[in-house]
């Protein structure tokens, strides 16, 4: 039954077999039995030829398949002149193929939809006028026009504000607002007014083209359930032949052997199981998860050990400038502008954050000359005639000594778990950019969910400094932390873990590609990750959300479970009826009808994999409110950082500057923060508490509000009690103690609230 005819030919096969069966029945009804048998015999032969072709092809490829039982049954029907049973068997085989076509088309619907919506043309400005061109003609720097309702053709920077429907890429149903200058990915739909787009990639190198290539590769992969079916066939065929041969030898009646063969025709193995796996791949695509074939889906369902990269995977992957330290005469904003001008040509993930921060501050960037970038060290070049260098301390200093403040900044960032990029100007270490890449808010919940799904060991493997790695790993509760690992050492870590069980590796960068390829199943965070990592991985999360990894495992496990159920259901019923056939409980014709029932039951069970298995929950009215407070957390980040910075620099600031800084902290703590906390506790906490369940699940966060209020009150009292000529040493000690306490509790409290917001995001998401 492994025929490869086009769907139209399979439908013709079905109609011919149905016509033959009904035509013979009509002739038999008017006592034209010889004519009826002739028609049924022809129908049997018609049904057997495609199966025979499939068997020959399987033998040519040295693949043993269960189709051989169907051939033996057809030969038996013809030899014993059981033409009606043969015609029923032929109809069963044809209808099974037609049903497979229907199920396969439905299972591939989401994948096909992704392919079908790929844009083919663009509107490009040429000499001040719009021209419609083939998408392959787009080059980097082209200015394009995207109309309302059109798909964004290539990756680029938007001119003006835009409203985009990114549901095809991310699964998010709500339109997303993108501000002027934001980088957008191809594949999103313009849900608002038309806008101009400056291409930053060609069509072939854009996000959506990469997704299309992944989908095409996924569709070409052979589902592992086909191989699984063949493995079952290794023992199913001999058992069937033993039962059929035993019944014949014991009774001398070949009809009993034929009854066994007819009822054993194993359509559940070669139809139902692959349908379940393909359905899982299709459902994954709908959730923004591209699975490259059934082998990856099946392996993911059985994974036991999980290895995570840190940056961009466990952390947000969207670093931002947290602080700018100037060590000399160059002003902080100018330092950032010079650094961003050089970093415009760098593909490094931190370069994107530096350039974005400079543009947000209105810096006028110029294109650098004589650029030399050294992987893992830094980048150097000439900007406006000045020699600029960015990167690690040793690279920027050129082997010379670091300023004292540079050593302080490096020590502080190591303790905080942030990154530090030093900036050199004309051979001097002029300053440093402190870059923070916070842990994804949903990461702790995702890890807990994965453990419940069967992951028994979680390992974080990263190239970061041990202090940074330890701070992140300890916060997440991973089982092992491997730091300062080069790409080849990540591969060694994967190989070592494979000795303990099936390994799943998750990463997003170019240096993760070898480890992803070495793992039993590699998962790439492909929304912003390197092309190499996406190509090396077996699964690509198109959506930049770690919780989709939980979705992927849930879908994989459900699809595999349904596939196995289909096998057990079909084969279990087949064995029951084989035993009855061997005892002479029914004729071959009745056996063929019973086999049709088995086929339908197994295939309908496999089609369950197309559904979610879970009733979609109602969307919480608090979701939009939570998004608002999450944005406020992002807005508050510089103010929270300022609290610690003021505490660090109290001894070095002049009296007037210190007073201004302390007052700025007071405004944030006493005016902006309380309103946020009060509205949050009133609007969001009750909704999250209902979702989390249990007795007062928000008590710890409410208690944090009390402690924050207490420390703010103490801080205000300290400020009010300062002498006119400024704080003395005891005042500084008390202020520093309170500020450090506020910084620590605010960071912890915001992290707790972000994790609580993830419950609202999970409720809003479509069930998997």
C-alpha cells in the first residue's frame, strides 16, 4: 500500500473499486452470478496491482513492509474464488488510501498555509516613483512600500509607526504596534496604514524565507511512524502467517487461512500512525514551531535531559544599555554615539543593543572605516577620523593598564550578572557600556513545566564568566552549570550527557550550532538566532518565547501517544479477529468487512492528533492590564539601576550632585512607584491568584509591597533629616544600606511579578 500515485489517481482508484463492488452486487441481485464474479474478480485485480507495485518498490529499497499480507490476501481470494471478499478488500485498500490523502492534506494545512502566503512581489521606490518588482530583485538598502493588508516582504526598518499582525509567525492573535525605526521581520501582515520599509536583508536571507525553507524540509521528511510501522511488521507478519498456516494445517480448510489474512491486512500500521505524526507537525507549525520531520517529533517526546544555552535562550536575548560610564573627557552620550557608529557593521548581538540605544537617544551615526572585528575579542575601526575600539578590556586596552574605575565597573557587572563592553578612543580606555540581558520572566515556570513533562535533568551550558553563569543558574534552579564553554566544549557536554539518556539541546546563536547538531534533538530559538543554528537544529521556535518549548513537547508527546494507541488499537482488534477467523467464526467476505471497521477506528483515532486535546480557556480581562504593568517594569528599570548606582558612588559625588541624585531617587520611590504598586495589586493580583489557585498565592508579593513601603518611608525620613551642608559619614552609611536593600527587593519583586504575569499569558495562549 506504499503507492505514490497522485491524489487524483487514488480517488479514481477508489471510485473504480466502489463501482466494481456495487456493479457486481447489482448483477448478483438479478441472479447473474457468473457476471458478478467476473466483475468482482476484475475489481480484486484492480485493487491488487497498486499494492503489488508498492511491495516491489519496498523490496527494491530493501524495506520490509506489511503490504505483503495484503498481497497474500488478494492472491488467496483469487485462488479460492472468493471474489466478493477480494472486491471488498480492494475497496478497503482504496478507501484507506483516499482517507490517508484527506488526512494528510488536513494535517499539512498549516504548513501549506505558511508556504502559500510567501510574498512574490514588492513595491519599490525608483527615481521617486513606485515600481512593482519581483521580490528576488530586492537588495539591502532598498526603500519599499508596504500596503495595508500586505505581507511584509523582507526584513527591514520601518519608517513611521506600524501595526502588524504577526500571528502567522508567532501565533499571537492581537496586532502589535511597532514604532518608527523598529526592525520588523518578513512574514508579518500590515494590519494598519501603509508604511515605508528600508530593507536590511534580501528576500533569500529574510526571516520568512528561512521559515519557508524549514517548512519545505519538514514536509520532505519521512515520518518515523512509517519506520515504526515497519518495525512492528517484523513480528506482525510472521505471527499472522503462523496463525493462518496453523489454521489451514489443523483443519485442512484453506478458507480459514484466507479469513485470517483478510482480517490481518494492517492498514492501521501504514496509514493511521503516520497521520498522527504528521498531524503533530502541522499543529506545531500553527504554534510557531517548525519540526523537521517525524523523527524529531518522536525523539522530543522521549527526551529526558535538557541542555540550555544562556544568552538569548534563558535570558531575553534583547540586551539593553543599563548604564554608560565615562572615564575621561568624552561625554557618555558621545561615547555611545561613537561606539554605535562602529557597531553598525557588527553582527554581534550586543551591537544591536548599542546601535538601538544610540538611535533612541537621537545620536547621529556615521559609517566607520578600516573595520577589523575579532571573534570573541572586539571590533576596531575609524569613526570621523578617531580610532574607536569596542570589546573586552584586554582588547581595548591593548595590553596596557586599565583605569581604576574600569576595574570597578568590571567587578560590579560580574557581581550583577550583566555584561560590560569597554570603549577605547584614540588608544585610551575612555569608558564602558553596561549591558543587561535579564532572565526571561517565564523561564522558571517553563523549567518547572518541562520537569513535569518528563525532563529529569536540566543543565545550563554557556560561554559566560562563572560568576555570571552561577547567578543565573542559581536563580533558575538548574541541576548543573557549565560556564566558559567554547562551541567545541558545548559539543563535548552534549556527548557526555547523552550517556545518561536522550538529550535535547536548546540554543540560539552561531556558536550553538555544533551542539544542536550533536544532540538527539536540537531546538533553535530562531526568531533572532543565527541561520546556522536554525539549520543545524531539528526543531525551530519561530516565536521568541521560551514557553513554546513546553508547547512543542506537549504536542510531541500527545502525537506519539496517539500514534502508539492507533497501533495497539488496530493490531489488538486484528489479533482478536484473526483468532476468530482461524476458528471459522466468519467467512473471508465478512472478515474483509471487519477489517474495514478496524481501519476506520484506527484512522479516526489518529486524526485526534489534529485537535488540541484541551478545551481552550477563556481570555482573562486582566491580560491587557498585565501587559501595561509589564511595560512599566521596563520603564522603571533605569530608575531601579539608579538606586544602586547612587549607593555605589556616594563617596565620589559632590554635595550638590549627590543631593540631586538622592532627590531623583526619592521622586521615583515616593511618587511613581506607589501608584504602580497600588494599581497592580488591585487590577492584576486577583486575576493571577484565581489562575494559580491555592490559599492566598499572592501573599508573598503583597508582603513585598509592605516591605518596600517600609524601606521607602525610612529613606524619606533619612533625606528629611540630612543637615544643610550635606550628609556626614553616618548618614552615608545609613542611606547606602537602605538603597542597597531597596535595589535588591525591587529586582526580586519585579521578577516575581513577571513570573506571575506568565500565568495570564499562558491563559491567553491557544491550548496545545
